[in-house]
């Protein structure tokens, strides 16, 4: 289930970004590996490529902290109650440091 979305970059070259993300290994079955670990690995790979992204915030600690704080803020506000609309994903723009969709 997707709880929140955090915008972290402006994409300069979608094909290049897609290729990088496809190269990020899925370590299925590895101990302590999950989608969060995959995202950390993906951001590290993307950070090594200077052409795929434009303006971005891809430092893992910054992205993780912002995502967790935003998710906890939404949880405290009751956003994930039984009335939660799965079609409307709360979105936070980390570049502008503001919510763009609640």
C-alpha cells in the first residue's frame, strides 16, 4: 500500500533515469532487505549520474527523514483511517518543502 509520495527531483532524462533504476538490484530473500533498502541503493546509483536528474534532493538521510516525518504527520492527522481514499495519495515536495497534495 502506498501511503505517501515525496517529490525529490526534477528529471532531465527519463530514459536515463529508467535505465539506472532498472540496474538497481532487487535482493529478494536477502536478510533485512526491503523496498526501503532498494530505494537507498537506487538513490546512490542515481547520485553517481549527473545527467539523469536536474534539481534534486537525493541524500538518503534527508529523503528518509522527510518521508517518515510526512507519513507520521499524515498518520497523526487521521489520514489513514478506514475512510482513506486510495486514489488520492498525499504528496510532499521536498524541493519546495511544502505539501502539494493532501
